[in-house]
C-alpha cells in the first residue's frame, strides 16, 4: 500500500494535473523516535545521578570534633576529641582526623565548645603566661581548693581569708580581697596534705597574691565557665 498521497491541479484551466505530493509519516516510525528520545533522556539522568553520587563520596571528610567544653589554655586529653565524618566543608575551618593523635597533650588556644568541629589553630602552643600576666605557684591546704575535676584553663577567683590556723575573725586591709585567675596546672602535693596549683594572674596582682599565699590566706573558688 502506498504511503504517498498525490494531488493535482488543472493544467489548462479545465482539468486536473499533478502539482506535488505529501509524504505521510508512518505511525510506527514516530513511536520509534519517541522511544529513542526517552531512552536518551534516561541515560542523561542516570549519568547526572552517577556524577552526583561520585561527588558525594569524594566530598566525605574525616575531621576532628570537640567532645567537651574546653577553656582556652586547657591541656587536651584523648577523651576531649574524636573523629567524625562530614560532607563538604568548603568555607569551614577544620582539622583532618589524621592529626588527632598529635593534638593530645597540647593546649587549647581558644575556648572550644562541645560538639563543634575543631578549627585549624584551635589547639597548639599557648604562651604562658600571656602578655601582661604572671604565673604564680600556690600551695593550698585542704579546704582551700575546690574538689572535683577542675581542669586546666578554668577561670578561678582567689579570695583572701583569715590566716591558716589563725583566728577566723581576723580582719585587716587585705581581708575579702579577690583576684581573677586562670588555672594552668594542678597536682597533689607529695605529702598528700595539700594541692599545688599554678595560676595565671594579672602582673599587678602577682606580688600580693604570693605574699598572702605564703601565710595561708588564699582560698580558691571556681567561676562559671563561659
């Protein structure tokens, strides 16, 4: 059966004559073209999906996460940090997980919040004492230092009390004075009867604190940690 439709027009004004033909498209051919275009579209979508999956896999990063609130200057413990897998970290400062072992034993250079990603430079060498500060060593008898896990870097307040073993009602010009401090180191005394601490204080406060501590007049309380 022919797929060509032939038409004609008058050749002399009185009768029909051939003027051209119109090719009819086989419906089956149209369906084949539609199927082909659909297959091409599916291949394009599949290719884009594959590229997306590969990119997601390639952007997986193992970085260091902070597992505890760590004040500036605190010595880093193994339990303070952990490895975590994250996606793309473009624009976010992080530390690769392979550096984690070398971070333990160093100090926090800034305050670090629990659950945050450790930023580059967040742990490293910290100048102690800092500019304008002085390091003072204290021996505190029982009852003059808070108990529990007071970690290095904690903010403290040194309070002037009556002399150790003296009259509790003793008062002088230093009674009740308070000094801000940061705990740098803490350890028990060899005799087990006292606690030894190194605190960082303002330079102007170092001399009076040392003199008052020598007569057993310093007690330490812990400030809320920001």
